[in-house]
């Protein structure tokens, strides 16, 4: 029982992403950039210890293309 539960998941609207890369600069553990420079996630679940960094990364996005959502409210897996 050692796994810490993620409370939030990252969500991206890639149609809004302009590839500025600020999110990935601030929180590279969560936000990745694909070959076109657009954001994606290896795993959208945010470990609790990365939550603050992930919020900062999302807040820094000039296009408001990424944000965090609570996990579990609608049974919608990442
Ligand atoms: S900061 Fe926003 S626009 Fe820039 S790569 Fe990240 S999601 Fe895309």
C-alpha cells in the first residue's frame, strides 16, 4: 500500500496548443512535446508531489491549452 494516489489528471486541447513549450519547460515530468512541438502526456495522472509544478506549467500556457481536472468525479480514466 505504498502507492500515492493521483488526485488530478492533466488534460490538453491540442488544437489550442501553439507549441510554445512553456508547460514542458516548467514541468517536464508531466508535459511532453511531440515531434511537432505539441503537448502530450505519457501518463496524464499527476502524482501528488508534482501537482504544484503541473499547475504552474498549466498556468504558464499562453494558449490555455492544458489544465488539471480532478480524477474520479465522473469515472473518466485519464
Ligand atoms: S505551454 Fe501551452 S501552447 Fe505551449 S506547448 Fe504547452 S500546452 Fe502547448
